[in-house]
């Protein structure tokens, strides 16, 4: 189904301690301001206990927090406070270093989803870094990265996204926080092409977000749930030649939002953080964490065409 602003085109086994921690987490968040959890006062990132994968952030994010205003906020203003940990280039294997962002005080939430974010051609981590604290404040462990070279092609960026995900598994701070079967990737421009490529190669990827994606080669069928961010007046990776063709080939759950009167840079440098946070966070929560409470912000349940900030909206199979 398509839409357009101008015309139609589109807790027994876990034991009483874990249960009580989960209840405490929910009650504390619900009692505070939706974007400022009472459990987020400390910034110590040490987690000494392996968390149970039978729980999820759904156990720690109450219904009262999940609203359009909070989802569309900026920076680290979700239910959790966030700590950033630098990854020096010399400590990175297979990518050019970056930053890990992770939520504080997720005890009782179980293992968390992991997400890697990569920039585009001749661009650096700072162009996509805003996604890190934004997603982490909603309960994800996120690594935003630099590439080995700013000239790396999309296939190389796919490999580097994969290496970045592997890095968080072995990181001394967050390695025991992440569920290795609940992963996602985000990429801008050639990084978006890399996200599409990786989805055909790595089966533990549950959701991807190509941002104004570019790839000069074909790729296999992509069944992975995909949210595509398009820019209406993209002169670098034109929608007609790239984004729309990539989107049409997707066979799994998919959604596309096109930013009105926007250039290729529309998903980067926080230009549209407030605009894109809601669909981006909702998509990752729905398909990485299987949290159906976020369905109300996706696909047939929300018409993004109603906003003058979007020039087109499309979805299928979701």
C-alpha cells in the first residue's frame, strides 16, 4: 500500500531476584518523566553478570513511555541514560574505530539488541553518530564507526559493519549485554549499500536501515525487514536510479519514508534527527526486539504522508 502527499503512490526459571529487578525497573521508569528514567542517574558501565535472553527491553520499557513525542525527541532522551565508550582505531579489527553507546541500568531487561552504524563515501563517523545515543537511549547497544578508508566501496562497508558487530561481542564493557541473535545495521549512502549487502550474507541480522543507499552492483534477494530513508532531491544517489530500485526488490517487511525537498545529506549530521527518530526507533524495536507495541508507528498504522516534512510514504508486508 502506498501514500504520497500530492497523489497516491504510495518469571519462574529466572528466580525471584531477576523478577524483582524487572518489576523495579518498570516501576521506576513509569514513575519518572517519560524521557528521564529514575534508574539512569549513574554512568558506570560495568556489567558483571550475563543477562538472561528470555527477557528483553520490553520488560523495562513501560507502555507509558512509548509515545510519539518521546520517540521523536533528540539525542539521548529515551527511557535510559547513555554512556559512550571510544573505540580507538588501533583497537578495532576490520573497521576504522568508532564509539560504543550503551544504556545504563538495564539489569532485569535481559540481553539487548546490537546495532552497527556506518557512514557514506568520503564521510566520517560524525556524519551518522547521532544515531548512536538516540538508539542507545531506547535500550540498544550501538556502535557508530569510521571506515578503514573514506573511499571504501559498499561491499567493503558491509564487511566492516559485520566486524563492528563482532567487536561489541568481545568488548569488555558491553560484550555480555548483547544478544548475538538480535542485531541490526544502519548505513548512509555507500554505507546503506553495505547494509543491504550484509543482509544477504549474515542471517543474524534482524533489521536494517539503508539511508539514501548507493550500490553500483546488484545483490541477492533481501528478506530482512528494511526501513529505507530517502531524500526527495537526492542528486548523488537518485531515488529513481538507486533507492526506489533497491526498495522494490525487497521481499520482506519493508517501509520507506522520503524527506520532502531534501538532498542526499538528509539522514546525516542531525539535519532530521527529530523527524527520523520515530520511524527509526520504532522499526528497530519492532523487528530486532519483536516488540509489537511499536507497530502503531509503522506501516498501515501511521500515515507519514500526513506530515508536510515527508514527500512520499510506502510500505508492504508489515
